[in-house]
């Protein structure tokens, strides 16, 4: 598949609640999909990409958690926030809304 088209703000797939990944059923496709997601994210000069951004309505995302240092890839499958602490406010952008940046508070 390779580099995928990134869905833009307003497209219906970005408005839907994503379905959980059935890991045993999805496992054979996972390696290739993750490779494509990393390639797409890097080609767009991003630091994170969720599956809905490439048209897949599943709970899967890739993030480079150290974009200014040595790359440290993180894959999230069916992520859930189970606790939070502290607050950090940083400027962020989104590959689905090119050119828009805003300060976002995160735990």
C-alpha cells in the first residue's frame, strides 16, 4: 500500500467513533498497516497519525514521542486513558487540518 492519502477536516470518517481493533483477527495485516502509517506520517512531516486519518475506522495510532531527538516509535492499539497527572501546554498541529496550530493542554 505505501504512503496513504490523509483525510482532511470535514470528511465523514473523522466524525465517526472508531471501532476497537480485534487483535487476533487483525494481526496478519498489522505489520504492513503500521509500516504504511509510519511512512505516511513521516512523509507528511508529522509526529503522530491515527488510523481514521487514513480512512480506517479503527482505534489504532502511531506516535513518535521524541520528534526532536532520536525517534522513539509508539504504537497504540485500543488506547484508553486510565489515569492522568500534571498538565503540559504545548503548541500542536494536526495532519488532517494542515497549517493550523494551537496551544493544547495535555496531562
